[in-house]
C-alpha cells in the first residue's frame, strides 16, 4: 500500500510504499482510511517532539481519522501510540477506541473537527465541569482548536465567551459569529493588558492554547482586576504554541482563587476520551460545530506538509 512515511525526524514524510497492515489483536481491525487531519499534534509526532514520541523510525504519522471497515461501515478512530498512523491507505485500529458513524457523514468535515474540538470538549467535560451560565475566555482563539473551543464553550452552556488571539481577520469573524468579545494580542502592550483586565474581570474559566509569555502577561493583567477575588478562576492549560514554559507570577496564586489544571493525553484517560467520542461526533454531524476543511491527496503530502495551519484544516484523503 501507499503511505506517508517519516524516515528522518527533520524531514517531511514521503509518499511511498509501505507494508500492508495486519490485525493481530482480539479487538483490532484493518480499515481503509477515508480521511485524516493534518494537525500540530501530527506534526510534533512526525518530528519526534511530542512527549509521547517513541522515536521509532520509520513512522507513518496520523493520530486519528475516519475509516471504513471490511463490512462497509464508517468509524471514527483514535490510534494508540503507534508507528503505523492514519496517513496511509490502510491502518489498524482498536475497535474499543473507535465509534460508529452514520453512513451519510461528511468524513472530511468530521476528520477535520474531531481532534481540535476534542481538546476543549474533553477539558470542559472531563477535567473540569463547566456550569451553565459560566463565562469563558479562550487564549489562542484563532487557531483551529481555539476557534472550535469558542464554539464548544457556547454549546456546553457558557453565557459569555471572550476570544483572545493575534489574527485580526479570524478574531473579527469570531466576534461576528461566535464570541461575545474579542481581544487582539497585536495591539499596543498597554492596550492589551487593559483589554485583558476588562475581559477577565468576571471570567470563570480560561482555556489556554498559548502558554509561554502570553499566559504570564494575561495573569498579570487579569488577577489584579478581578471583581471578586474569592470567585474561582480555573485556568486550563491545553496547548503551548507560544512556549513550553511560563513564568507564573507567585502573587497570582495567592491574590485570587486561581486553579491551574492541565488537560491532555495522560491527564485524561483513554477511556474517558473514548466515552466522549459519540456525543462529539454527533454534534459535528448535526452541524453544531463549524470547521473550514480542505481535503488534500495523500500523494501530495510533501507539498502540503509545511503549509501554515492557521487557514482551513488540511485533511489527508488517500
């Protein structure tokens, strides 16, 4: 079969022949891959940089997707840590880490939405419990996961959602369609601090996809401005596109009721993640969450590998 194959962690995968997969475990099945999204998580896997990396080569990247089983049924699957990912014509899935899909599902849209939407969906349902009517801020709202986090927060009951990010056009679009307020990190630093302070005065939950210096700056702005220091502020660390480390001000942990929580693979069990797949897939299929998806052929993987991920979600279609 054909697959996108990584033979060096500092080079893009190449479209080439790869051995056909075989199902050997009791719960395994070989599926024809229908669609699989190219995400920052997949890129970090292919570069050996992700914290789950085994550094095993050769490697077929891809962590999830839509596949067709031998009986013709479509399933959304999440792969375990494996060297045989979903950027291939066929892969092996664990049926216990997959869910049935309707036969009329838009496989490209579903593959595009599930992983980025899962980050906020699981965080708000498994790491914390978002109460109906609470106010949410999304730090890093202009990436694909952040844009969906704004929508997910609303669908799960948030009464007010603030979108914070750098892409002016995407921020404006979020403000027009999904977010109640926007804060541009491209403004003058003093203006950014003022806007964050105003937006964070009554916020209950922050979904943080940035980390690094933006998180430290946001805490310095928001904590002194809190309208009620005894009101819980739950800060959920999900991504780190702005830096792997952040210098959290010590006063932030003392001056207000701040709770720092991480959400990701490990802090949420595989069982809990899989338990959310059916409801999230149903939400995407019903049109409750919007994502701009762009299918690309598996054969063109080298051409699209380094394209910016800030635009439409790229979905590999074998």
